[in-house]
């Protein structure tokens, strides 16, 4: 019996090695064979010893010279989130537009380093494999293990580890290690001095938090979809975050409880993260099979704190990313679906009113912008998104690829507006409802960044917001300062 178990383990390793490839999960982009880009997975090592995967999709037809684009997935997903069909495939779209695309899987996700003592999240628990072999249930093992072997082949076994070091990590680890490692790797690989960043949900949060804490000048600009540093309506998604926590703890413990938690998380994600009419069975099925990974307990703990307090902070509560949004000065397009359960329009308003970018726009993806209604995930992974949102992202990147967007001149008819949940523009702008007056010890002062005044330019279909830089306040512009977050007046 022991010998059969050993033989089974060897067989699985051989099959996995056979199915492993340096090439990733991508669909052909059309055109002749020579012009079709094929993705290749590269790896960068973080300062704390994690291998993070960067799937490279070169520009179609060998085009070059454009600023590379890093795509980063959201909470509970991995790099395969971006490539779910020929149409629902932002990397393909950007490649055809001549962009050099790099798809980042954060630590613990996709093809990056992950802890795999048991393989429940890949389709079959390790004890189940041995049990099936011992009972000579080879057919059952083959059926249940097929998806696992395919996914293990993609993840590459050298990045699966039983080392307890890789069991847990925090949102702060993404911010401190993964983000700069990915940017530095892409710059070195392409020879470009700058990168673009496109982030979905947490994939945008990690960049915003990084820029709120660390100064850098090599990000030409960013597009975020469903991202935030505050959470106005945290109660809506609190159950889902708790379910993910239950799932992660169940996976660590092993047993059938993990399957119950996985099913509950799947059902809640479908209800919360998609606008119903945009849900497409083939896309959602591929997402759930290949594009998902359970977040770490430490990451989910910080999300639960975000739900409770309304502001993103470090795990030790010594640094408040939201209260330091003023340090964000890159060109930024912040979008959210008009039916996004994670991001309330006031979360976009907070970014608009507190970052120091001289080139900032918000856009609610919905009827107010002349578009179909979108939710949290389907704003990027639906066929409607491919025809409406992808061109919008590409147009913004194109406009910023060769220089900064000019800030429109203000005139007396322009005034600051908020965005209501239905996309309408009210007559007056309320204060952003986030807590202030926190005591945040242990922060280091940094050079003051200029504050900004915001104006609105309504061009009809879209709502473009611009900024004008004004002198920094000298008395409280320090990192972690105890000041209220507020909207700035317009002259």
C-alpha cells in the first residue's frame, strides 16, 4: 500500500511536469501566426523571498516603443482574471493596440509562490489522492484530479511550497514588496523608465496605498476600476469578506468544511460582484476554475478593518493610507461601475478631493456616462466591458503615453460636484463621510506635497475632473498627521 502511494505521488509529479509550461493561459489574438503574441511567464523575487509571476504579453506584430502596462488583479483572484476568452481579454486588446503588457499575480495567487500543503483550492485534497489510489479508484481520482493537474501545471510546481512561511501575508506586503518588485522588473525587462498600471479592485488599491506611503516617479499613470482607499458602504460586503476568512481558515484546517465555505463564497461573489445582466456563464465558469485564489488571513483582516473603520490602514494601525492620499500625484483615472457593491461613488469622491494629482479623472461606468450599467467584476470581465470599457482605458493610455494631459483652465461656470449613486450631479457637494481625528503614532515625516483644488468639466457623455495645484499647507502636511479628510473649496 505504501509503495502504491509512492508510485501515485511519482505519477502526479510526472504528469504535472509534463503539463507545466513556461507559457500561460492566453487565447490567440487573430491575424497571421507570426503576428500573434504568445504570453510567457516571468518571475521576479521580492526582497522578502517570494516569487511573483509576471505573464508577459508582447505587442502584436512586434510593435514596440510604447510604455509597458502592468495589469493587477483584485481580492480573491489571480492573473488569469484578465484573460477569460478571446473577447473578454484586456491583455489581448492592449496588445493589438501596440502595448507591451505584463500581468501580475500577487503573492499567494496564480503562478506566484503559494502555500500548498493541501490542494483543496486546486480541485482535490492531497489525502484524497492517496486514499483514491489505495482504494484503486483510479477513475475517480483521474476525474477529480484533472482540473487540479491542469492548474498545478500552470502554477508550476516549483512555486508551490509546504513551507509555513508562505501560509500568511498582509495587504502591506503587497504594498511594500510586490508592487515595487513588479515595477522594477518590468522597467528592467523592457528598458522603459516608466510604466502604466491598470488595477482592478485590490489591484488598484495596492498601487494607491504604495503611492500614499512611498515616493516614486516611474509610474506614468494609472487606471483603477473598482478601487478605493475608503469604504463608505462596508456593511454590504462584510459577509463576503467573513466568508472568505472562513474559507481560508477551513483550507488551512483541511476537511469538508472548506468545500462548504468555497460554495458559499462562490454564491456570494456571483451575487455581489456582478451586475446580473452582464454575467456570462462561460466567463464566470473560467474565472471560478482558473482565476481565483483564496486570500490570506492577514489580507482579509485588513479588509475587515476597512469595513469597520471606513479607511485603509496598515495591519498594525500605525499608518493610515487614506489619510495620506495627498501623496498620490500621478495622472489617475478612477472608475467604478454604477452598480458596484464594493465602491460607493463617495469613495471616488474621496480620491478626487484628497489626491494631489494635477491630472485626475473619475468616471462612473453606467448610463450617466452613456454606457450600459456595470458592477464590480463585469466592468472588466464581460463582453459589454470589452466593447465599452476597454476602448476607454486604451484611449486614456494613448493620451498619456507621449506626455501629460493638460489641465483645463477654470472659469466662473465650473463648480465642484459630487456623484450620486444613480450618476446624477447634485447641486451641492457633501463632505466625504470618512472618520477623521485618528491618532496614528510612529510615522515618519516626508516632504510636503502640494494640495489641490478640484473643478469639474462636463463634456456631455463623460464626467472629467481636473485639478489645479495650490501651495502646500505648512503646519499639518506630514505623514500620518492628525487632520480631518475634507473636500477643498473652489475659488
